[in-house]
C-alpha cells in the first residue's frame, strides 16, 4: 500500500491543456473516486498516475518516491480497464496468472497468488472455465484478479462497470467495496456516474474542465457543495436552480426575491452580497418540506408524475417561475397530472450561489456529518 501525491500536475496535448495545476493528496489505504462529465480529464489524470501518459509539468509521488520518469511496470500500480481484455483461449487461472508468467515468476508462486485472488473474488470454482463461459460480472472479476496477483501498492480502475447492465453494476459496486475493505489497499476509481462515486468513495474528487471543482467526503459534497457545478453534478435527480435577486444580506442570512415576487430569507453567509445582485437559489428535489413545517410555501401544477414505487418524482410549473421544479415525495401519495401541489421550503436546506458559481456558506450543520 502507498499514498499518492500530485503537485501542480498539468497535461497538455499540442499546447491544449487537459489537466490544469492538479494538487491532491490520497492517503494510504484510501478509496478515492474521480468523477465528472465526459471530457473533464479524469481518465487522463488516472493514466498520468499509471504512467501511460507523460506529465507535462508538476510532480507525482507514490509513497515517498517521485515517479514522473518511471515506466508503468516500476510504479507498483495495477490498472483495471473498462474493457475486460481477457484472452479467449485461456482459462480463468491462465488469464489471471499470465502477467506473472511473462515476469518469469515461478509456477508455485503464480499458483499461490492466483488461488488467493480467486478465493477473495469467489472465482475459485471457475478457474478452469474460459471467458466465453462467464457472465459479464465474472469476467470483470477475472480482470480485477489479474491485477490483484501482481500485488500492486495502488489499484487504478478506469470506468470498470460501464459495460455491465444495471443489475450487475450494483453487484460489482458491492464486490469492489468489499474487496477494498479486505485488502485495505489504496484505490483510485474513475467514473462519470455520481451514484458510483457516492456509494463507494471515502473521498470524491469532482473534476470540471481539467480542474478540481471540489474534494471531500460524499456527504460533504452532497450537503455543502462549494459551487454550482458540484451542486448540480452530485445528487440525482439534479438540484433545482432558480434565478433570484438579493433584497438584503448580512453574515447571518440573505433575503432573496423569486421571479414571481415572493421573498425568502435563506440561512447562509451573505457577506459581500449586495442588494439587487443576481443569485441562484438551489433546492434538492428531496429537500422540499411538509407544508405544515415549512418556512415558505408555494403551489405548483403537476405537469409530469413519475411513480417509482417507494417514491414519486413530480415536475411542477409555478406561476411566474420559468423553470420546471422537480420534487420527490412519498410513493404512497396520490398524485395526478394537472393537480395543484403545495411544496414547502426549509431555509436550512436551501443553497445560494453567486453569479460566478461560488456558494454562500450554509450555516446549518447536517447531523449526518457533524453528529
């Protein structure tokens, strides 16, 4: 196991920057997820750590060793790719041990490592099978096992579940999380799926346009996004964003006016906010309050209702508000298109963002994080 340290890491192709001044500390044994939209630089950053791409500038350390100039084989990292890339004519055991065979390891040592990895990954009954006789999840486990037998200090996963169907993705998320608990190895995992990031990570690194937008624990990013990009990317369905204007502000709160003229006092730090300044109010679909307990109530008309069993997702139009509002409510509640629905706002659950996208710090401390 080893820590990974990135200092001012930049990567450019023909003068076009892909990653820009990345500074990040990954602790020994930590499960870190790089997440972001397509083209944000997350896979490139992983490949820089693996040594598959040259670093344009900056310093990369694995443990206490600077590895910028080391080839991949000397970095003690193991990479699991999106494609299984298994040899179809080889058995599971042969696929898992092939890299060790090329490295001229002795046969008893290869057998020991393959057997140990197969036991951990529950492949010990499948060692004689060929890849064509395996399910997608089993093939991905073989690919992980092929990396495990090398006993790397750092595991790198590049969107390993994207080729699986929804059911298998859930299964493999659980299996990779359990694997991390057993091995206690440093793992860096790339995905565009924020659900994978939220459910698997000790720490999430949100990337946007080659830069780090925010780093933190999953619930920290969910409850306290530092900017509008992170707020919109973390959470499903996406946070609602409403254009508002500041009426007055202090270090205790900001009073804003909605497009329909309603006023709401939000429990955030309004230091520096000026009266008349355009702002964005953010509310997660699951954070609308019961009208009887709300600080503010508005009525909307249901234009679409998605019934998911345990919950309903409602899409509301509100007079004077140009944006459709998404709201989550109990699945047992009777709802219908065209029905008027009362939605409540809790000022402790609202977010406020300035024109540059930066968040006004929330005063309310979520008990899920801070006890």
